[in-house]
C-alpha cells in the first residue's frame, strides 16, 4: 500500500494506524532523502533518491523478494550502515510524498492520497515554527510541482481528508476493497 499527499496532511499518522491494525511494516519515503549537498536540479523530488527507492524497494516488491534498504542519516549526510529488512510476503505500507510517483504506482495493490487545503497545510507548518521556513523553501516547491505534473491524487484508489480524523481501519479497508472490485469490472 502507498500513502501519498502533501506534507502536513497526516500521512504518517494514518500509516501508523493502518500498520498497527493490519500488522504491516512502514517504509517511509523520508528514508530515501538526499543530503542537501546532493540535491538534484530537477524540480520534482530533487531532495529524494527515487532511483535508490526503486532499486531497493519497488523492484523487490514487484519480484516478491525481501526488501532491504538503508536509511539516510540527515545529520551526517550518509547512509546508515545498518540495513532495514522487510521479509517477502510482509504487508508493507510505503508512506510519504512521492510514494505514488508514476514509475512506482503499479507496484502497489492499494493506494491512498491524503489531501488538505493549502491554507490548512500552511497553518500546520507554522504551528511547527522551527521547520516552517525550511518546508516552504526546500519542500513545498517540489511537492507542488510533483502534484501538478503527476497528479498522484488521481492515481490513488482512495482520497482521505487530512483535516478530519481518519476513519477506522476497517472502514478504510472496506472502501479500498470496493474500489478494487470496481476497477476489476
């Protein structure tokens, strides 16, 4: 399952809820961040190593193999020596912006987009005052470009409102099952 959406919508909280209730492992897209000195010129995902994500996660999901990946330590700007391993067959939730990037979409059985109005996101960003300027300068332009260019919301099976409490996991899974059945018809 993938959970995508703009920063500040509650993707991490939703992923934790679903993982706890479903016995799934969360793979955060933030594990694939690049240190600032390695940011690319590209407007989309310039601060993420999507190639490494594809090689370490997507490729293995598609081939039903164990997933093994390293997590970026942003303090040192280096990949951690310790690897995270998710056994083949384990339920996986990939959480974060860019998880529904076009080249990854077919890897998931289920997908959710968490949305919220920009005004809500701005208010939320500034409630975490220390990171607001960083988010506005470093993250928001790439997110907006990604949303406009690749329309991950349209590629998701289910859209949830990040300004409201999330429904119980059983309701979310029921809605996803219904959407999946409709898509098969």
